[in-house]
C-alpha cells in the first residue's frame, strides 16, 4: 500500500502548447452543478479543451433532479461520430448513460475505435442511482456496463455505494472489505479502480479523522521481473464541510481525464485531480447559487430537503479577496482505522445528488 499525497504536476501551470481534447459523454444538468456542465468547467479550469456528447436532458436544481429524458441511441451515435471524425481525442470521460441501448451504442463505438488503433484513456464514472433513490441507469443497462463497458475502461471511479451496487454486495464497512471489493471490480476488466471515500464517515483513528480517503487499485508491471502486481494507493485530503457539494464525483472523474489528456501518469493524475476537487469544494461557498426554492424544499413525506449548490471550479481563475488557496493533501503515513461507522459524515465531499 502506498500513500499518495502530492503530485509534482500542475496542469494549470503548463505552457501554451496546443490543448489536448477530452470528450465527456454524460447528461446535461440544468443548474450546471454536475454532468456535462461540471465536466466542461473542470477541463477549462485545468487548461484542457472539452467536447460533449449528451446522453440525457435533466431538469434539476440545487434541491435535486425533477425529470430526466434520455436521448436515443441514434442521437448519441451521431454526436460521437461527428466529434470523432474531426477531432483527435486525448481522453474520454463517461458519466450518466441512462439505459441499455445507450450503453450498447457507446460500447460499439469504443470497440470500433480500439480496432482502428485509436484508443485513448477512458474514465468511467458509474452513475447508477440518485440520492433520492431514483434509478439513473436501468438494471439491464447496468449489466451491459459491467460485462461490456468496464473491460474497455482505463479507470472506473465508483463511490462506496456504487461499488457495492456493481458487485451486488453490502457497502464496505472496513478497509479490508473495501480492498476485497475493489479487487473484485478489477477482475471484471478495467485497468484500474478508484474507490471514492467521500461517503465514508470519519474513522476513530487519529491518523484519518477529518479526512476524505480515496483508494486506487491498479495493475503495475515490475520492470525487474516483467511480472504484474497489484498496487493499492491511498489518497487523503481534508474533509471539507460545505453544503455546496453538488457534482463532486463527475468533477473528480473529469479532472482525472484532463490530467491523463495532459499525459500525466495515473497516480499523479488522481493526486492532482483530488487536489483540484478539494480547492473547488473549499471555495464553493463563495458562489452562493440556489436557495429560491426553499418554500418547496420538502419531500412528499414532509422531510426537509437541503440545497446543494455547485463547486467553485474557477477558484484559481477567480480568486477572492482572500488568497485563493487549495486545501493541502494531508501528509499521512499510516493507514486509517479498519472500521467505518454507519452514519455518513455531514458536509463531506461525497456526492449528495447524482452526478451526470
């Protein structure tokens, strides 16, 4: 197990070389906190150009998703082909897909690119269920994603509930369970698995209290022996208390895609993306987006619904009166406690609502 706390790469500080291009394949978020809009902002902030292929139109705000309308497979394929015939892609990020037909269409397109020798890194953020419990990918679509899309992925980025849902097991409660589940997902075909720990509460272990810890499991080649081995790396950052945490999952996946497009190695790309996410979350309260819907911010059962505003993706470009600093990645040298608590930690960088 390796601790990854800092990356020597800073994409936003690179020179004015021609910008690489990321294609994001995801749903549209009308309040621009998640989905394609979050991906566009993330790539722009990191100095990478982004193209889009829309998989669904959603009606949502900082209170949640109200409606979702998937595009047809024909409409998705037309977008993919139009971009691909004209623009060289350096990385592909996949978010919400919605149904079996769209997953199958994407798989066919990716396989054709691979057969033509035009592969590039593919980051799959498996958007399965909204925070309110609505399915955002059909059961049939989930099975196609598992059996056909994951083997085409460079990296898959589930949070703890998504990891459990993909494997049809209970959510991991210990680090040993998390590792076993990550290994099980890796055996389904992706080159690497990043388990996002934002849904895990603070542990009672002093070394991990108030931290958000993500885990990267990947296959590595030992140059000395020529054999592959599993590397399990730990990425820790300060757990940031903010209600404006909508779109964290897709922002992290898009940031990793942007870093890979800049030819940054995977481990350093994850470290840089996590640093960017921490900064965007730390400065999110500056935006003050949403809140007008407070009068109807109750569920049909009467439970209060909190507003979850967007991240501040441009905190580096729009510094506040105070110096725009990033939350440092914690310098941790020991593993956290092996046990998670059942109750989620409020205000963490976990996804409060669906990322598209």
